[in-house]
C-alpha cells in the first residue's frame, strides 16, 4: 500500500495542534488534580481526545481547508505563552547580589542534587531596623529514592546562613508512607526566630493532618490562614502570614501593618501573588513550580503548573510594592530527577535605614 505523504503531513499538523492544547491544559489545569487513578484516567482521556483523535482525523481530512484550524490554535496558544513570558520579564526585579553554583553545563544535564544558592537584598529607608534575613526552601518531596544525606546537607547550609527565620513553602512529601522520614531531616531546622511553614498541594493530597502534626513535632511553626509576629526592633515586627490556598485555607485576609513593620506572606503557589500584593504584603515567598524541573537549553521549562504559564516560573519579581521570590525547590517529583534545572536555597536580606 502506497503511503499518502500529504495525509501523513496533515495528521502530523493536527497532532501538533492537539498536543499544544493538551500541554496548555496539562500545565494550567490537569496537573492540579489530586494524584490517583482518577487523575491518570483523565490525563489519558484528554490525551486520546486531543492528540490521538486529531491525528486520525487529520489523516483522513488531508491537506484541506480544515488544516487552518490546528495551525491557528498553535499560533494563538504560542502567542499567549510569549505574552506571559513578556509579562514575567516586565515584573522581573533585581538579580541576586551573590550566587553560588548556579551555572548550568550543557554536558551535565542531570542536576537533581546539584544545589545552588542565591542571595538577594531589598532596601527600604522606611523600615525601622537594620537587617532581617529570611532563608526560603520548598518542595523537598522527601522520598526513599533520594539520599537522606542530601536533604540534611541542604538544610545545614540553610542554618549556616544564620537566618532570622526560615520559610518552608510546602510539598514536604509526595506519598503518605514517606512522612516518617521527615523527623530525621527536619529535627535540626533552627533559626533565631523560628522556622515557619505552609503545606503544599501534595501534602494536602496525601494527608495534610498527618504532615502538619509531624512538622509541629519537629518544631516548625505551621501557618494555615494564620499570622505570627516576630520582633525585629524595639517598636516593630515582622508579621508572617501563611496562605495555602487553593488547597488549604481560602478565606484568610492579611492583617494591617503599622509603618515600619514588615509584612511577609508564605504561600505554596506563586499564583496567589495578585491577591497577596493587593492585600499589602511587602514580600511573598513561594515554590511549587520546581523551576520547571526539566528545562530545555535556550528554551526553558515546558511544564509549569500555573494558570499564568511561565510568568512567575522562577526568581525575583516585583508587582507594585510587593516583592515575589519563587524558588526552584530542593526535591523533584514525577519523575524524581531534574534536567538542566538545579535545586536551590534562596536567602533574602531586608535592609532598613541602619544598613
């Protein structure tokens, strides 16, 4: 039987159009479904409906006028991704003042345990204190495939930075049976004024109450729609707020602050940035995206589980008067490896009029 190359070309173009739609839905919607058999069936069903069916249909339609539809879809969705990337660049804030081990080598694609560190400085003469240091970590995804020594070494480096507070932005585990591994890792997480945490989507999915109880037993201060105050001068405080929507508390409102106070919000997903910025947060700390976890050289991540696409993928951003810090996290999940995307620890120094 002779192959009809026009029909094969049409099938490929329809398949590309369907795959583009599928990847957008996968990143922005489907990934946020709770893990389990139902999610797997939904992913397979959408894959069949959006990719396999168009390939078959495209083969029989051939190079007809209908071919304009998948081409138009690809162009529209790519333009939308470019728009989100441009908006992210418009919000981009100053680069770190210090970096360690951040270089990516093309000949070393697997970066799962190749820990990087970045330190930022935020200055404001209105703050009535000298310096307040925050260390941000996220997405440990503790599992028995990763050496416990890796996690312990990373947390030792965080403590060695002598932070005033340590923030942990959720996703401590991906499976319930790995919760017992947490105490051996987190027990020595000490900062001058405490270690604060929120839960991530995986924590809620596998058993939020059990993860929360374990974190508290390890000495972490868990904030879910709650606020803590840390003195930073004789008259002013760092007001630390935990906001774990959309999986946890959804109705929390940030408190009012007085002049000279520092209002900091800890959340799992950067998608909450607009609500938290409007509420008056000085800075928001988040993770969730893993920096893409797998990135293509010169192109970047293919999958970001965000309704804003790549807009706030990783790094330092500023919206109005609110700074946003998004870490690529420490661990990896589904699959448990990183490609051209290093894990990291972020340090942020808030410097007042005395510095």
